[in-house]
C-alpha cells in the first residue's frame, strides 16, 4: 500500500500499535510528537522519499531530530 499523505487516523492506529507493543508512555508520546512534527512539515504536500530526506536533513540542521544515519 502506497501512502501519499499522513492522516490523523493513521496516527491513532500508530498510537494503538505502540500501546499493543507495550512501549512506555514517554516513548509513545515522543513517537507521536515526532510524527506530528513531520506531518506539520509536510503540510499539504505529498509524502515522497525526497520529502523524507529533506526533513531529516533539516532536522539535523535545526536540531529537532536527535540523530540521523
């Protein structure tokens, strides 16, 4: 399945997945916060590999991503 946009219901599903995997509350909150930041970064643009790469590079430059490999 190809996803072109992150929808709010996807975030809810991801949060439910994190709970089912028994991730700590802090981990759940951080992951959801990170996904929401990425969603905001995309705004109304299509989700593409180039957008992900640009986000990671911007994150390093602006220090909103802790690490990047």
